[in-house]
């Protein structure tokens, strides 16, 4: 749930504190965000205050992009565990409107174009025409994991 929802839930139902053993916070770098950082800081502060009351929920703070932590791990009374290698290789690329995939192979660093990577299915004339068959092809499921980003700029569609 969001930081805001979690804080509201815990403030509105204090008995829930007794049920918490571990809190996993993804995208902890959001603490530096001007619009939402204060909400995350408030939630983390509430968790720290629970320690003074004898409860010690474990806090796992995750970030794939944080650089210098500025002592966040000390403030949380935790340890910094940093990994620089990826457990799952990442091939970054662009899925083109014709269904081909242009990417940089993680193992070789070479640019590759794989034709017919996915067969577009006309649906809405949008990126869904590619994304839906990509993640759930009819009759079979691909074994790959995907992270899909899409946007539109000035009428030019950019997908995946």
C-alpha cells in the first residue's frame, strides 16, 4: 500500500501495531521527493517510535537507484546491504510497432534486433496491441520477466 495509506491505517487502528513483524518499504529513495517524502518520513518516524515503546518491527527498505544514503541506515538503526550485480540479467530495449525487439544484450553488450519477437494484436491502436500479447501469448506463456514503460510525446508513440 502507499505510505499515506499505511500511516492512515496505523493511526486510525492502533491495535494493528501489535500485528506488525516486518515492514517492507520499496522505493525508499522517495524520502527525498518533495511531494511524498514527508509522508514516508512520517511513517518511518512512527516505526522508530515504536521501538521506544518496546516493539521492534523489522524494516526492510529497498531501492534500485539510491546512491549515497546520507546515513538513512543509521537513522533507521539498520545495516546497509548493497549489491551492484543483477541476479537476473536485464536486456534493455525497445519493442517496435512491427513486433520486433531492438535491445542491448546483457551478456555481450551487442545491439541486437529480434524480428517477430511478438505478434501485434489489433485492439485499440495503442501500445496494448503489443503489451497484451507480449505478457500472455495465446496458448503459452513466455518465461521472461518484463518491465514495461510507455508514454506518448508530441503525437509520437513510444512503447516498452
